[in-house]
C-alpha cells in the first residue's frame, strides 16, 4: 500500500464512488459504472504520479488482473432476479466493487512506481498481489462504510 497521501486519497475516493456505483439496480449497468470509476482512478493516479495515461493499457490492466470479474458480473446479474436478487446483489456488489477498486489502485501505484508503465509487468505476480490487496480492501471497505454511516 502506498504511503503517499495524495494517491491514497484518490484511491479512497474512488472506492466510495465504486461502492455507490455497485448499488445501481440495473444488471450490468453497475458493472459498467464501476469500471468507469476505476478507469478514472487510474487516470487521476497517472496524473498525480506524473506518468502518461493510456486508456487502452488501463482497460487491459483492469481486465488482466481482475480474475474475479466473473464474480462481479454474477453479482450484477443476480440483481435481475425479482425480489431476493436485488437485495443480494445490492449487498454483495458494492463490497466487491469497493474492494476491487482498492486493490486495483494500490496495485497500479506499486507497478507504476516499480516499472514506470504497465508494459513490462509480470501478470501472474500482478494477479497474486491483486488478490492480497483485495482481502485488505474488503476490510477497508467495511471500515470506510461504517465511518461514512456514523
């Protein structure tokens, strides 16, 4: 996790926006909105780090490291089930969206700091780190959610 307060502020803000996007009641609409928030986060992090931003590379990075993407799509699609589906999807999707955004942001900062770009990273290493950050992200999401509910 980056100790830079500017980077962490961008990540935390994006996590909160992702959580909000995760409650969009339209199946797949929430997934698209979360991805848009994540792309914007990577763009803002790139700018803060003084690095070039390439949307194509950012999209590829998101898809490549987010091995749980099918789970997010499943949580989104479950919202289409009348009654219980919207309740279950609206609870699980914001947590997954926030945790994956947290993980993605911290992973991006680590790799951009280490390599300077997304071109020469080891994707198996990236996926492992993504999973580790995701676990931390789940607890951070709960912490920030509780903080904002107080």
